[in-house]
C-alpha cells in the first residue's frame, strides 16, 4: 500500500441525525457530578488469585493516566495494570482496575488505601484468578444532567423516539482525540512516524476504524436504512454480544419484525482483514459506501487489524428522564459496552461542554 495515497480525513464531521437536527441547546459537564458513570462488570471477583481488583471512583481523571499511576504506586510495569474500558475524564466515574500481583497478598500488596485523594475514592480491594481484560464488562450505568435546556414539545418527541427506537450507535468525538488529533496521528504513523507509546498507537488506529464506521452509519441514517435489514445483512442481538446469521431472502420479513421490536439491529463493519466475504446486496452496499476510503482500509489491513462488526443501533436500557430543576434535564439509562452516551445526547440537543 502506497502511504502517499492517503488523504487527511475531514474533521470535524457532522454525522446524520436519526430525527430532525436538534434545536435544543444545553450545557453538558458543567460540573463533574453532572456526568455519573458506574461500570457494570457483569461478574463478581472470587476473592483469591494473582490479580488484585480495585473498585475505584475517579473524578476529572483520565483512565489511562490513573492506570499508569497505579502501576507506579504498586511498583509494577504498566502492562500489569488493566481496566475493562476507558471512561470519560470529565465526570465522576466508577470502574474496576486490575493489577497482576502474583504471590502472597500479605507480602506483596501495597497499602492501597494510600491511593485515595480528593479525586479518587477506593471502594474495595479484592483478588481474582483471572486478568481484567479490556471489553470484558457488560456495560455502564449513566446519570447525566443537561443544564440550561428548555422544555419543548420537539424535545419530548425526541426523548420518546429514543426510548422506542434507540439512536445511531456513533463513536463519540472523544474517540478521535482533541480536534481529531488521533486521526492526524494515525496518518503520521502510517506514513512512517514512529510512535513508541503502545496506547497511543492503538488509539490512533482505532480512531480510523471508528471514523469509517461512523461514515457508513451516517450514510445509512441519511437514506433510512440503518434499521432496515437486507439480504446478507449481519445482525446483532440487543444484548450487544452475539450476532445473528446473515439474513436470507426467506427470513427477511421475520428479521425485520425483530428489528422493529428491538430484539435485533443491523451491524456495520469495523474494517480490517477478512477472509472471502460473500457478495450479497448488503456487502455490496457497504463496499460502495466505503469505496472513497479504500486506501485507508488497505492501510489498516497492512497494520494487521482484523475486521469486526458493530451494531448500528445504540439501545439504552431502562431509559428514563425527569426535569429536576426548571432548565435541568436528568437522563438515566444503561448502555452496553462500546456505546457512547454522547451519541445519545447529540440526538437530543446541541450540547456544549466546558
């Protein structure tokens, strides 16, 4: 692949909206307490083993930055500290960190309580037999307050729409870095710049796949097909973990009914290396949408990235809202791992952050 064929990716981008462009304006994350996140790990650590799990609430703190500090505090390499998922810096977020500390706990364990500060609260420390892996958690619970937002009939309709149909499952702007910096870093890296930091390299390449997914999803939102199955479509169950076999012509009507009920959703590609894909109406349509970015797809394949699938629909479970003050709207919901709360919020209002 000739890296000179790569063109800088346009930034910023206004992805398509599932309903009308929101007229409402709001302020998000004025206070860290306006954005509360609680990780849903999905299992309980067993209480013994070589891996120490730390249940931590952090305030206005970057997840990877905290992981590095934990490694330094514990006197271990950074690679021995893990977390299930990145959480927003600007907010109050509760999540698990795992530290690989083989040996007897009474000998090797540091004084974990000393980690606590005004920005960090340690809820519990418990051992487990397995490493805490990225993406192992079920999802996240959110309690979000939008400030300076005005009640209106249009806003109520949007809230009802999301509760019944969900929202496009876009990657949030934070995936792309400040002013799209991760996209620019990926271009430099593929063109030969050496990036020593493994985390930065991974985020840069991931941002390209996320960008291409958003482009495809935006096109399908624009043409109304993001919740419509076609022959060859790969669908995903609403639990966000298991996929439905490619849709055949005979199953098309029944699959569409399940999509309409919220049981299933069409998926889009996280591009990368793939075997011999079947040529179907769905795959040909995806290829047509992504054709302008084929040099980027080739570059990701050369970076040995494997293709995956992602649901086109963000489905908030137990979605509720209430006006807790005159112009303060509180949203409560659960999202499966990998989905962004900001993708839901952008459907409701033009939200400005500090």
